[in-house]
């Protein structure tokens, strides 16, 4: 029966972790998977999350009944408030809906399905490069064309705004475009506020449907409001759009699959129509979402003291990443590693797009036991004050050998 089923290609980031786990070398480093680590190289359960979890465990009124298809209302409302800010006109005017999803991935997949089924979308634009799963999600949802817009200027290690605008201008009518709200994965390079205005002008001119991917709110600048600039700006222009939100990184709730699809519309009536259609799609995909992560996020965001505590802890993560950027940069400079390394401190968010070639990446893995994506992306959070020198020496060796 299964004779013709071939072994599927490995999922790079998970295969890397498996290889890393098998490696017995004492100084091995996993710079692959995008997850925060403390300076001891350990996963971090945010203290505010532990706090919310203790409150939840003590609350005997909570139970394991099914959540509504669209998820926990207190969570969806809080997620929208975090995204758009308190008192944003679209929220006050009751034009925004949220559907709780299985992580940011679930939000993207739900968006892809809705846009295909209801608006007959068939073409999606993703940045080159982008998070690997964007293409897969839209392919799985049956899109006939997954197209790229230029984003990364490899020579100057910066945003290729001209190329990006050109490609968006040449898009077929009514395409969907995925834009990273902040802390672009993998390049760590975001448009400036002025560049956002130019990008949205072109998208509007071409009647593109904006799907904002917001997986790193707080990780770019350490300031949750600042990181939501693009979303708030688009909403202020009266555009109807979607935001795929993930709390995997900023709450450290990776395996709780805590996401939200925020739906910004022009009227409460449209909001209702879109939400109910999304519910039918959800019913067929995961029926209804899980409770734990959403309840943690709702508990924190809806309590001013916990919310303040959380903001401090997001800042701790953002600042540790900045420090690692600085240390890596300084070590490479002091080693005299050929090439410019300013991009390591200029880039923002969880990742650095190092510019290492495939040969250099292989040298890092095979000779130095340092695991990173083939495209040269490294997770800055996996660097620590203890391993940064080892990693810098390995980069130096890989560049000169
Ligand atoms: N979008 C981007 C850009 C991401 O980097 C990620 C996570 N790596 C996601 C979406 C998906 O997030 P989640 O793990 O919550 O599904």
C-alpha cells in the first residue's frame, strides 16, 4: 500500500536540532532554531508566565471544556489591543475581530484558506528571502503562484527598497502580499517609517491584500508599541487587512501554539461576516483551539501589574540579544575577520543574516560543531557570554579558510 511513498525531505531547522542533539562535542552550539536562550544557554520560562500559570492552577472555576471555535474572547481582545494600541479608532468602532489560532503558523494558514475560498485569491508574494514556511503554507492551501519580491540587497547588506517596490508594482491584480511587521526573518532588517509609507502606497495602488506577519512584537526594539508601527499605520489609512500574530517568541510559549488572526475591517457588519466564515474554516481544520497558552496571555495582558512585568521581561530578552550582537561584532573586529561586520549590530530582532556562504556554513558545522541554517541565518539568542568567543573564532576560521 505504501510502497510508492518516498521519504520526505528533511525540515531543515528540525533536522539541525536533531544533529545537534546527537553531537557529543562539548562546545557544540545550536544557532539554528529560533528560540530564546538565557546566558546559560537554557530555555527561559518567563517568570510572568509562571506567575499566571500558578494563578490558573489555583483557580478551581477553570475547566477543560471546549473553547468557542474562534477561541477565548478575553485573549482575542487582548491580542488585538496589544497590536493596535489602546483606543485605536478601528477597535473603538468595533471593526476588528480576532480568531485564536494554532500559533502564527495557524493564523497564516487560516488567512490563506479564507483568502482562497472567499476572495478567490490565487497569487501570493513573499519576500526574498523569507521564513521558510510561508511558501509551504500557501502551497498547501492551493495557491497556483507563490511569487517573490526582492527584499535583501546582499552586496550592501541592507533593504533593497527599489527592487521591492518595483516587484510589488509589477504584481498581477489582487495578489496577496505577506509583509513582516518587524524583526524580519531571516534578514533582521526592517523598512523605516518612511519606507513603510512608500511600500503601502504601492500595495494600495496595486490593490494587494496585506497579510502582516507579526511573530516578533517586542523583539525588534524592545518596545511593543514601536514594533507595531507598520500595523497601526496601515490601520490608520483605513485599509482592510489581516495580521497573523504569534506569542511563541515574546511570551516564550513556543509549544503552546498561541496565535491570533486579527481581522481589520471597515465595519462591524463585515467583521461579523468574515469571522463567521473563518469559524467554518477552523471547524474543518482544528475545530477549536487549545486553552493553556491563550489563558496565560489573557491573564497577563488583562492585568496591569502582570502586563508591566511582562514588558520588562520582553525588554530583558531584547537587550540580551543586543548585547550578543555587540559582543560578536567586537570579537570579529578584534580578530580582524575579513569583510564588514557592521550588519551584525545593525540588524534587529532574533536573527542575524551573516552573509556566510554555504561552504563557510558547512565548515562551521563540520569542523566546529556549530549548527546554523544553510542560508547563513543565526539565532542571536543562542549566543552567550560563554560561547560567543568560540563562535567568533569559528566564523573567523570559516571566512579565512
Ligand atoms: N512567521 C515568522 C516570520 C516566524 O519566524 C515564525 C516562527 N518561526 C512564524 C511565523 C510562526 O510562528 P509560530 O511558531 O507561532 O507558529
